[in-house]
């Protein structure tokens, strides 16, 4: 009688536990507790949002250094880079002619592992004496050599560009390519020496703000995203020892492996605006 009573009690307790499980929602053995769909991503984004750094303060060029070809470091020729209404603008209304004055606005600090976000928007068309390829064309340079190491007449730094393009009405012209002045990258497992590796990005009209993101993981991998969608990824960026951009800095001891560098906004005869420039440091583990 005693054994039967104990077994009966155990059966009753087990039944109560099953009822509690169904009401309270405890996970069954071997199952993980799951959040509602999308909640984990929202919490993750919320957790890191406070760590984003505003690289552009919306008021002036603090934290940035200008270098324009043919002009000394720090000379913002013809007020090329300016801040108006909280927008960082590349403008050419004070130019008589372009005259191959390719310019860049460099971050004062160099970075290695990070996410970089910004929005860009084209205004008008290129200056008349500039080469045709710069029409509705701009970009941001990653892992760039320092502005102090750029030659007086040097047009482009050794770097990796996320190229911004807009529709010219002549067919597909995708944004988000990588251009490689003074550099090479590994794409789809093979070293490529192409100056431009095309992305899967969209062809967009010029008169709209476009959101882009670059995920940079040192020498290991770089990913480009346009409007939240991945359009290109490549690995193992490196200096090109035969290029005019990289030769001088290699001679001074630069590492061929590109694992860090400055961020530089481009000015190449096309008016373009930038805003919401933010950086999230990432772990290098």
C-alpha cells in the first residue's frame, strides 16, 4: 500500500508541474527560452547605440584635417569643405576652375576595427574642366595614409574607397564599389589588382540622401552596406608597392598589410553633402 501511495503522489506532482509549465511558459528540457521575433536585434542595437561616436559635430570641422592637391596641409582652398545647417558640404562656388585640385578631408585619428555610418547626397553636376568620370561621383576613403604623409601635388591617398555614384541616365551605375588607389584587395578568395571592384549596390537618383555603412575589421575583412543591405565584401587589403601613392610611404617603413588608417571624405569636382557621420569601435578579437 505504501509503494502504491508514493507512486500516486509522484504522478500527482508531475501533473501539477506540467500544468505550471503550460501556464508560466518554462522551457521544456533541451529547449532554449526564445524572445519574441526581432526583440533580440532591437536590444542589441539599443545596447551599442550609446557607444557610437559622432565624428562630425554638425557645427565645424573640428576633428578633421584638409589636404587639397597643390596646396599645403590644412589649407581649405576656396572654402571647399564647409558646414552649413548641420551638414558637412563639399562645394565649388568659389572655384574659377577645378585644376586637378583633388581634395580630401581626413579624420585626425586613425582607426582599425569599427563600423562607420553616414549619409551622402549629390548636388548639381561636376565642374566643367574635370574628367567625366567624376560626374555624380564621390566617396569615403578607409585605411588611408595620414594627411601629413600625402605629397603636395598628390591627388589621392593610398587607401580603400567606398565609392558613391548616382544615376546618369545611361544604364546601371551601382553605388558602393571599392576603388583602390595605391592598394590591392582579396576578392572572392583571389588577390585582384583591379582599380575598381563592382558592388551589387543599387543605381540611385542623385537628389536623395543615401545611408551607407562600412564594417571594417582591420586587415581581415571589410563589408559595405547601402540602405542596410550588404553590397560588397573583401579581405586582406594591402599596399601596392608599384603604385605612385604607396611607394613613398613604403620607403619610409609603412607596413604592406593595411590594418588601420584614417577616414577621408572625398572632393573631386562634384558637389556632395555629408551628414550623420558616426563611428562604432569594434573589438579586434
